[in-house]
């Protein structure tokens, strides 16, 4: 199906590399896949949760099967990798009962279990207790990951219901799937359809780079009293924003926020060059790299062998001790027999 506004992520399975494409909306498909869903929208587009896998070695597209609780037809969501074969889907637009867009705040995990199977799990259902911090529904937001002991996702901006910007930012701890809010200026959060990247400068410092996007929805007359919505592009000095997060007592906090003008100043250039030197040293020695699935399996196999070897050594020692004890008992028994005969 030809479509846009979906998600794509790089994943691995058994040493083979894939691109996984999920969801989005587009023109009416010529072929409907039975394991997926297709929603007809009011504007004529079709929204889907269709999956496609591209084997990067063979350059062949695969229609995978799905297991578990798959996301419904969704578009304008984020799909973020947290391990070699696992990703997190958040938010996006689904189809309401009247075939219009509905912004959601659901979290799903999808895992590439083989070259033909994607397994899904729903982390959050439609209802969240009031005591739990959780972002409102949104679409056209941006998420990036901070690679630490367990990946932390950073989410900025997006658009909620009624074309309103959500104007906030959040952190998601993927080990517990717990959200926490971080405070950033509107110059960073008041945008949608933007890009967001992270650069680890050290184990306890990360730079977030936000680029472009659109502002709040506005309306203009296009003729004969007809109004059309549009979002003006973000302009200088907020086109490019840099946010520095530092890890303090196990919590990521905002240290500094710079706009396009600040990035041209000498103070930033000096700080960047200083970080660049230490960052290269840190990367060479301390960078965290996720093991591949094959490496994990090899490590597990080695652990099994080591365990079996320890069991063998214990059994071997136990057998030797038993033989020694039996031998000693045999000598004692022999001596008793000789004494009785005499």
C-alpha cells in the first residue's frame, strides 16, 4: 500500500538486518492483507497498521505475520528503537467513530522475533490512573533515545486535539515504562512535525538538537469565503535549538538551552571543542553498545556450558569422594573379617 505518515526503524534478527515499516495513511490499496486493518477516513485517505519488512541483504520485501496485541491503524506516531530487535511506538492519530483523526497516548512495544514474525504488546491501555504521570494524546511529535544503562526516551512537542499544540516535553524510562515531565521553554516545545536527535557527550551529559517544524495552526481565506488551515514554519532564532541534559543523582535535568543565535557565539564554540576532545576519549573507552542478538545467544550458550562444566566438576568431585569413602569402608570391612576369622 502506498502511504505516508507511518514509522520506520532498523532492526536485527539472527544476524540479519531489516527495515521495518509500520502504519500510516495513503491512497486506497490495490491489495488488502488479511492480518492487517484498514480504516476509511472522511477525506478519502485510508489509514492502516500494515507492516512491511525489507531484508537489507537480499533487498526483498516481506509481509510479516503479527502476534500479540498490535496497534490499530495509526499515523503520525513515533517508532523508536530501544534494542536491536525491539522498538516502542507512542501516540499518533487513530480513527474515531466518525472517521476523523483522534490523537492518542498509547504505548506499544514491537519485537522482531524472526524474519517473518513481529510480536506486539500494549504497555498502556485507554485508561491511565489519575495518580500516574502520563502525556496527553498527540501526533506529529518527536522522540529520541538516550542510551544509558536502560534507554530513556525524550519526547518534545506535537499536536493534540482540535489542532492545538501540546507544548510540553517528557522522559520515558523504558525499564519501568514510567513517564516524568521536564520543563523546557516554549521556544523548544511549541512546535510539531519537527526533528529531534540526541548526542551523548559523556555518560552523564547529552545534547538534544531540535530542528524546524511548524507552529500553531492558523486559518486563512483561500477564496469565496472558504478558510483553510496551515501551520507557519518555525523561524530564527528558534529553527535550531540545543538542550543540554545532565544526569544528577540518577535523574536527567535541563542544564542549558541555546537557540540558533547562541550556537554561533564563541562561548558555545569553545564548549563544543572541549566536549569533543573528552567525548572521543569516552567513546573509545566507555561507550555503551547494545550486543547483537547473535552475541546475546552466544553469551547465553557460553553461560550454559560454564554451568554444565561446574556441574560436571561437582559430580566428578562427588564421585571421587564416594569412591574414596567406599574404598576406605572396604578396607575397614576387610580388617573386621580377618579379625573375626582369627
